[in-house]
């Protein structure tokens, strides 16, 4: 290689700035680096640096950033094509691979090889073999020489290497190969060393030898057999660093220990966790409680540092590596169902406890139990046999009693297919006639589809199948403990049958059958399956709802963004500076602002629907009736749509239906005006949405009161079909009890539109959660599928029902009614109030309403009222203190209020507001009294009311409100100051908290300037 040198790129070497990669990490990560290293690169014939083919990983950056000019290989750009190819091959190899090149064996290697480098990583990169592995140089050096001389590969098998990975030092074995590589000279110039792991094979062979030693033991007496067992275990000290064996004597006399330590590895004599003798049932010393647990368990006890106190093994002399086992296994040794003892074995501390380790211990234990069974002496067998005979005679009666008292059915069937014996429970569970012992009669109680399964089961058992468990449906029906609403088909009885043959001398003597009644379980499974299906369907509908809601929120947001951007840039595109040009810009911006308001209103309705749905689901939606005028509720609700009506050229007419004379004097009824407005808003917004695209765009809202539930209502589009309530129909529980002279009233509403109408299939889907008339409804008209569901829930909560009538191609009518009662009449107003005109209308054929059309908003009634009486408060201006911490909201609202002629002072938080009050016209100086104010020539700020934000730094709005009320009580203010809280937190408990703090009204965000002025007028007047 050339001797040309260049400036070291060590300062670009990001990998060297980190700690060396530890073997504990198991393998080197190959995540991509965020920044490609800055390299010296030569161009190939294709125009790209050859190092571009090296994968961009953290390990490979070590190679790319290494200063190869300090090695005999020289700069990367000067490497010959063959060396480049071998280098690329190293980093493409999925095995551990290292390339030693040149006479000095300069190394470069991939991330996988770092694990096998024995701690030489990362200094191995660019180092010679002799420098990186000085301890191996004498042994491996001659091998490199021979490979260069002969050109023949050399393999090495099962090299032992203690590797730091998985969080501990791990015993591992590897197979490697050293392959000669020819260079440009035509001679061997390098060696390719590939490595893969052979640990599993080595450990498996080592453990297998122990198992074979145990399996090949002769049938010696017990003592000799145990000695040979421990000899076999000691042959593998790494995998079995400790072992302990206890034998159990079930025939031990009263007061005599029944556990004896019969052999151990690593446990010194007298060790506290391994007493020489013990009582299995009562002793608490050492490992005895764990032996009891193992005897009662169907699986082995696995002890480790997480679930057990490993300090029990303090003082144990660990074989093999001389390190404590991380896992210790305790097995109960049973032979033919009888407990013979306990076997404890510690695992290799440098290997994880995995399936292979568990399988090896299981194999050794199984072979040991076989040899132990063979080694039981004849004397012990005779002693045990005598004892068992006595036990059998004593327990036979107990077994008979247990069989007749067991909660399961038991049956014995002979080879002649007749019932030889059965307990009472068998006949009770199956319903089989006990006078018919033939199994062909038993087959008849099964459902027909079970016959083939039953016949095959019996045939298999008679042929020698060990055990079979099957479920069978019976022909008789079963009554579940609770009926489901959608139960249409009957439930049938089910049984679980466990069968096994009794085999003697290799032949089946009879069949044993256990029968359990699982009817309840099968019913529960069917209910659970239906519930899961319902939940899955609900989840899919909810996901669709989320998609639709996202669409409904993002679409108007896009329009708002684009229109706002257009307004912001409108000045830049004025063609000429003339009054006409500026007027055009103003008109365009006003139109854009109207559209923005409409989009914002749409978003607000979507948000309101989602919030109401949440409160309905959590059963936190309360109904609070107050005395209200139905016509005013309708008028105020329709007024909310003035902007949309103007934009879409839709005519909305409100009509008051003729009422019985007995109800003429009732002007106010108990209504939850907020919930009523929510229902009307949903119905009217739907009507607007579906009417906008029609040639005839008319909407009529009819309302009235009756003393009975509205009967069948005939409309222009047919008879109203009332929707069945989701629960049992009930009265409006939020209303107070009726007095003796009062009667229940029902207020009803009809919203008729000239939209496209609805097909009958679509009507059936209305008023359901996340559902619209057709799947195309959302695509054409938008919507979340929640509005009508919320309408139904709100109406039914108030003792009412919803209904609909429609004619496709003509229009639709949505109707609802709620239960109510007369409300208190308000005090006479102190100023003229705005009223609306009411004209005549008639009702025929069970309340058939004919709706009049007028350009102005009218309500028709028997007694016309004045039209358009002026409100003197409409033109009044106010001195307002605006307390708002958000600078943008503060500037916008202050500007809008000032445009109405009002004077606005601003404060950034509650503390600033209190400071400003001290400079206001209502502040009383010290020394003055309510009757003799102190003279003050300072010009004071006039304040009529406060718009108070709630969430603010330094001092929040409610704290400031409480302080203002305290100042009023102390006489520091000359009069009571009206306060309107401005907040997005408008849950009922949050509103109540604000009122308790002293707020007069709560204005919910977002709001328009008109809504703010309306609230101010209502409060100040």
C-alpha cells in the first residue's frame, strides 16, 4: 500500500466518543446514525464512493471513521478493489466475521464479531492480531503462517468463551473458520474469520450424558442406587452445582420423622436449610415448607431471586464455577401416585433457566424415578402392601360415600354397552331414565347432531384410547338464571363428559364416565360471545364516529385557515388605492368573516355533541327545569342561526299552535332551557344542512302545549312515527311534585323542512348512536351521527319521546314532546321589552298545522302582539373592565367592544384588576363614608362591569371576584359591581363554583361580540 498520509479524521469519529461496546449487550446495534460521518472518499467508475455500500450503522461508523493511514492498509480511498470487496463482504455477513489483511494481519470486523472478540472490541478495529490478542499470538500465529503457505482453510470447533450478555457472564461455545483470501498479487494476502455459536449443541450433549448415566444404572438396592445417582450428577458440576435428595416414609410411626436427607452435593452437614430428619406436615425449618408446597402442586417449584429468599443457601459450597445458582428447582417425586421424596437441583449460574434446562431436569428426574421404583426392596414392598390393604378396607366405605355425595355424575359401562353402576347425580344431570340401562337409550337423550360424536367416542375408548373429554348438547331445554332482551331461541342443557377405559392385562374391562352439568357455563359463553360481538360492533361504530368527527372538525378548520389567510393578505392584492377598491376588500373580508363564523359555529356544535355524549355515558347530565316562556326559547334558538340563514337564503318561520282555552293563561312552564335549546339546535341545524341544496328552502318550527301526551300527529309529510323509548317510559323526574290544583302538561315541537326527505330504511337507522340515515349521508352532508341520538336521550330524560315523518323528494318533519308543568310568572318588566308579532293559525285533524310564510320572523297566535318594539338598552354603551391574560384574545375582544362605542380598560390578571379598581370611580378613599365621600380631584376610570377570565396567572378570576365582593362588604366600593365570568369550563359544578365565588353570569367560550353584549345588557338592565 502507498505511504501517502492525510489529516486524521478522528475528530469526526462519533463512535470513539462513547464507551466501548460491552459483551453484555449480546449484539451490536445496527441503528442508523443521524449524521453520516465525514470521510475521505475516492470516486469509483460509477461516480460513487465505494464505502457507500457499507451499511450506515453505529458499529460500521467505527470502521469508516478509523484513521487507516496509521496502518499498513493506508487510506480507504487507496484500497485495491479486492480488499474493498472483502471489506464489504464482512459488513454484509450475518455471521460474526473478521478480516485479517496483510503480513501484519490488520483487522476489520462486523458488529456480530464484536460479541466473539473476548473484550478486544473496539480496539481490535485497525489493530494487528498480535496486538489485539497477545495471549493467542503464539498459538494462532503459526496457523496464519500455514494458511498463507498452503492456501487451505482451517476450522476450530466449540471454542469456549465466557461472554457478557443478557445482564450476566454467560458460558458460550463457538465454531469458527479461517479462510485464506487471495489479493491482487495472486497470493494469499488475508484471512477471513467467520464465527457462529454452538452453545446449545455443547450443553445439550453434556446434559444428555448425565441423563444416560442415570438411565443406564442397574437395579441396585436403594442405598446403592442413590450413591450411583449422585455419582452421575457430579459428572456435570457446571450444570448441577448443587443437589439435594430427601426420601419420604408414609408408613412412619406416630412421632417419628417421615423425611430423611438421603444425599446431597454442596450442602455441608448440618446446614440449616437441609436438616437430616424432619416432619413434612409441620416443620418450618429450611426447605421443608417448600417441600410441602411442592407436594401439593402439580408442577415443580422454581426458586429465584424474584419470588424466593435465596439467602437460604448461604454457606452452600457451589460446584462448577463456584458461583451461586440463580435458579433452584424442587421436584416432588411420586411413583404410582405415591409420594416417595423430594429432589432439589441448582442450575448453571452462567446460563439462563430456559426450556432446554427445564427439559434436562425433567429427563433426569423421570429416569431417576424409574430406577427408584425398580429399587424398592421386597421387604418394603410387603410392608407397604400390608398397610395398603388396611387402608383400602378403611377407605372403600369412604369412597362409596364420596361417590354418592359428589357434585358430578359417575357411571361404569360394561363391554355389553349397559350401565353397570351409576350414582344419583348421573341420572339427575343427564335426565336419563334409570330403568333403561342400555346405552342406546342414553344416546337418545342427546341432540341429534351429537349422535355421531358419541358413537365415535365409545368406539375409540373400546379400542384403547387412554382418555377423552367431550361436550354434548342434550335434547332437553334449560332455563337460564336471567333472560336477555334479544333471546329468541331456547337454551339447551349441556354436559361435559370425561371418559377413560379400565384396562387389565392389556384389555378394556369397562368404561368409567364422569358427567358435569355445564349448561350455565355454555349459557355464559353465549352471552359473553354476544356481548363481545356487540362490543366489537360498537368499537367499529365508534372508530367510524371518530373518523367522521375528525373530518367534521378539520374541514371547517381548513376553511377558517384559508379565509383568515386571505383576510390577512387582502391588503397586499388591492389593485389600486381607491375608495371603491377598499370597499371591495372590506366586503370580501366581511363575507369571509361570515363564513368563518359559520364554520366556527359548526365546530362548536360538533364539540357540544361530543361533550353531551360524554356526560350521557357517565350519567352526569342533569336536568334543571326553570320557569321559561316557550316562545322566547324558540326565538332565541332561531336567532343563533341568523348568519347561516342569511348565507344560505333559507326562510325560517316559527308558529305557535292553537292551544285549549284552559291553557291560554299559562305563559310560562318549567323547562330546562339549556337542554331544550340543545335539542332545537340539533334539529334546526340538521334542517338547514339538508335544505341548503334544495330549490325551495323553507323551515318551519311549530310549538304548543297540551294537557295530555300528543296523539298521532298528521303533517304534510304523513303521520309522525314515534320512536320506541330506549328504556321504560317514565315521567320527568326533574319536575317538582304536582300540587292538588295542578296538572301535568306536555310541550311539543315540530321542525319541518323542504329537504330531500328520507327513505324508510334510513328512518329506521335514525336516533341511533353513531348512525345516519344512509352511509352516503356523511359524504354528502357531513355530520357525526350523534345529533339525533343526543336529541332522543335528552328528550327521554325529560319524560318525552321523539318521532319523524318524511316523504322522499319533498321533505321531513322531526317532532318531540316533553313533560312539564306550569311555571311561576316573572315580575312585570321595568322597561319595554322586545316582542314579536303573532298571527292566526288553525289546527285540524289532530293538530294539522298550516304554516304561514312571512319575510319577517313571526309567531302566529290568537292574540297578536306588538311588532318590533325598540329596546332602549340596544344602543347603550358601557364602561368595561376586561380582565384577560391571553394577549391575542384581550386585543381582539377589546377592539370589538370599542367598535360598539363602549370604553374598555384591560388588565392581565386578577391582581392588576384590583389595582385598577383603586383608580376607578367606584373606589371609596379611606376616611370617606357611604354618605360623605372624600373629595378627590383625580380623574377616575369609569367602570360599569367586569368581563373576568377565570384561568389566569398570579391571581385567577374567581380569587379576584371573591376579593371584590369582600371589598364591597367592607364598604370600599361605592356600589355592587356586575361581574361576568368568561371561561371554557362550563360544566354545571364549575358554573356553580363561579356563582358561589360571586360571579353574576357565566359566558361560555367561544362567543361572538354580539353574544357578549347580549349578556351584558341582560345583566346590567
